[in-house]
C-alpha cells in the first residue's frame, strides 16, 4: 500500500514540475515575441501578472520565512549525527 502511495506522490510531483515548466516556457515565449505570441500565450502571461500583482508584500515575507524554516528543518534532519 505504501509503495502505491509513493508512486502516486512521485507521479503527481512530476506533473506539477511539468506544469510549472510549461508556464515558464509560455512566459519566455511571451517575453521573446510580445503581443505577437498569440492569444493563449498572452492570456497565460496576463494571468501570471495578475496573480503576481495581487500578492501583498506581507504574503511574500511570510512565504520566505516558511520556506527558510522548511529548508532549515530539512537540513538538520539530513545532517549526520556526531555521536
């Protein structure tokens, strides 16, 4: 059962990575071609810009603190113990 859950988690994580890369590729195409990139690429770029403009500075600081804590905790969990 745990093996199945692990495979599902890996599949979903792969899907998230591919979707993120697709959005980054569309943003790059929009930056290169501008308004001539097409309707779909322009709409994705506009959605990303709307989302980025909607974030408050407090939200960004909170996310940065949470990410720093996660990396700190993960680093301590992986560090070899000196017994």
